[in-house]
């Protein structure tokens, strides 16, 4: 008798949890938004997933967001599966979530599910509250100006070595190389970030190099698959040890084992940095707060080092890929950028902080690409407490605990309200001032910690690439933006590359 009661009560509870998660809670949040006069739409259970999937399969991945923004404006509610969301592209709202009200928000479950599969939770990207403050306090000094500047010569070495392959294959100047520059930039930026984290000499060890390469690539591929087939958001299913999850776990294990070995070797003095100053591993090992006892453990150093590799690799590769695309499709801008690089650099000019500081137009080209082809187009948060955010038009929006916020930076970056001629690729707009509505690196306490590093390495790559090669688009190719975290072209980007 008692067992029957317990069984039925448990089943009833599970049923209630199920209905609450899939129907009641999403409906309550949507109703609350409607009552506040926020436009939007609600499709029970699936939400916008099918729309997104259709757009993705039609190779127009952002069309559904563009259509929704055109229909509803800069803020509207939808749902992603059962998760209730507020979509925003209004700069004041984005600033409220990321900066002024940041204490009420955590990384969203979706972002955590994606990042934690490889990174785990003990790292700067996923740490929250005081734990995040501690990570940030320890990591901030690592990316100080003098540290990144001392890595210039290493970055130049890595780029030069990488381009030897291209040079060897383009000896005959009558034929160009046909390259998928998206893949090339992905490999090049992985070389740079792993070289700056673990040391160039260490990365010359073929076993270590290939192991890290394969693990990073396979892990990213598998995560992309889990995002596209939605497994990552379906409770229980996302916990099952399916093949993809097991492959990611193996990559995570392999990278961590290598990272811990390298930390051990560095501590014993068996390896050393090849930069003019310390590399990122040295800096992580030496990082400490005001109280010298407050240091990272080896496990944390390893997690942070892997975080730098993953956070700094695809993002920068995407920036470089689209910069080359935007240059070849805007010949006047290309010419002006080329002229600047040629005037600053002769064949034997050493790239230093001073030479790089002269490349102001090149820097503007990179910033305009960040606007025009925002590498990470969407930022995600979940409200951990009820709070109110305020839009540019003065509208106050009450956010219920548990609501997801989807920040569509690409919609903001192409809005006529905030940008003059947004559909024109015009780097000159960045020569005057840095507009305060460009959030390509985020804003607030979680702003990208590697942004100066990213700009520095991108400028170096631009200077060397354009000095040595001329790029042309291969006509007739299908160019589609990716959607798995960054907009790296889904089918690659083919270019003819001529030696100069
Ligand atoms: C063009 C290149 C890059 C872009 C567009 C970019 C973009 C971003 C954005 C938008 C965020 C904030 C995410 C959020 O608020 O949810 C972020 C955070 C972060 N980025 Fe980058 N990033 C780039 C390069 C790098 C590089 C090179 C590194 C490391 C070497 C790096 C390390 C990080 C880390 C560790 C965080 C987390 C910071 C925190 O939560 O406190 N990023 N990045």
C-alpha cells in the first residue's frame, strides 16, 4: 500500500516537474512579458527551434533573427525549446545586462553546456560571482600591455614559419595557390595561441603539436554537431554518454594531460618561454593576488591555459577570415590598407610595437570587420534573480529569474539607428573615435580579457600576409556564415593567393 502511494507520488512529482519545465514556467514568463507590453511570440515546447533549424538548413542562419527584429524591434520575447528568452539588440539593454545589472546574471545554461564540455567549470569563462572575481583578479595582469608586447617577436616567428608552406608552393609566380583561407587562418591562429601559451619550442614537438591540434579540432567539431542537432539543450539526453560526448571527453582528457605535463616540465625548468619576456604559461604560474598565497593550483593553471587556447583561437581565426573577405570585396579599402602596410614595412623592417602603432588604417579595417562581421554574434545570459533593465527609449523591462537573455550583437551592428550607412564596409568610421555601441569584445566585468592580444596578433598577421601575398576571391562559391559560437564560414572561403 505505502509503496504504491510512494510510487504514484514520485510519478506525479516527475510529471509535474516535466510539465513545469516544458509548459508552465515558459508560459508564465511569456505572459509576464506580454503584460509589460513587450512584443514577441510563443510556440509551446519547441519555441523557435524549428524556425532556427529551417533557417540553418536553408543556409540563411541569421534570417530568422533578422525577420524577428524587423517585425518586433530591438527587444522581443521568444523561447528556445522550453527556455523563455528575451532577445535584445538595444545597446542600453545590452549594457544593463552585461554591466550595470551584471550581478543578476550568470552565463546561460546553453553557454555553460557548450563551454563546460571541454573546459569544465573551474576557469575564468565559467566561474561566477566571487569565484569569477578571483580568477579575473589573477588573470588581468597577465594581459597587461608590456606582457603582450613582449610576445610580438614570437608571434612574428610563428606567422613567418607558417607562411613558408605557402611560399614554397607559390615559387612559380604565374599560378596562384588556391586556399581555403578559413581553414588556414584557423591553423595559423591555433599555432599562435598555443605557441604563446605553451612556448614555440614545446609546440615544435610533433607529438604535442598534433595531439593538441587534433583534440581542439575534434572537440570543436563535436560541440558544433551537438549544437546543430540540439542534443546540448535537451535535459537527460545531453547527459547520456553518446559517441560525441565520449569523443569530447577524450579530447578534454588528452589536452589536460598534456597541459599538466607541460606545467610540470616548466616548474622543473625543463622548458622555457621563447618570447622576449614570459609567455602565458609563465605568467599563469606566477600569477598571484595581493596576498602572495593566493595563487592558481596546477589544475587551475591547466584549465586557464586551455581556456586561452579555446577562447582565443576560433574568434581570432574568424576575424582574420572575414577581414580578408571584406578586403577583397572592397577593392578601394584593400588598396588603402595595402598602401599603408607597404609604406610602413619594407622587406627587412622588423615588426615592433612602434611599427605596429603606425598601422592605424589596418587597425580600423579590423575594427570595421568586427562590426560588419561580428565574430561572436550572440552573447547569452540567464537571470539568477528578478531585476529591471532599461532600454534606450526609456522602457523599463522586468526580468524574471530564470529568463534567458539573447544579445544579438550582429543586429545592433547593422542597425541604422546606431550606425551611419551600416551596410557599407567603411573602416574610416573608426579613425575618428571608437563608438560606444561596438560590443564585439563584450562589456562589463566579463569583457574579453584577450582583446588587446587579439588585436595585436591580427595586426601582425595582416601586416605579414598583405606584405607578401595578394588575395582574390574564387568566384561562384557558396559563402555561408557558421553559427556555432562564431560565424566562421560553414563551407570555407576559397581564395587565390598570389606571391607579391
Ligand atoms: C577577435 C577575437 C576575439 C573576440 C571577438 C572575442 C570576444 C569575446 C567576447 C564577446 C567575450 C565576452 C563573452 C561574454 O560576455 O559572454 C570574450 C570573453 C573572453 N575572451 Fe575573448 N575574444 C577574442 C579573442 C580572445 C583571445 C585571443 C583570448 C585569449 C588569449 C580571449 C580570451 C577570453 C576570455 C578568457 C574571456 C572570458 C572573460 C571573462 O569571462 O571574464 N579572447 N571574448
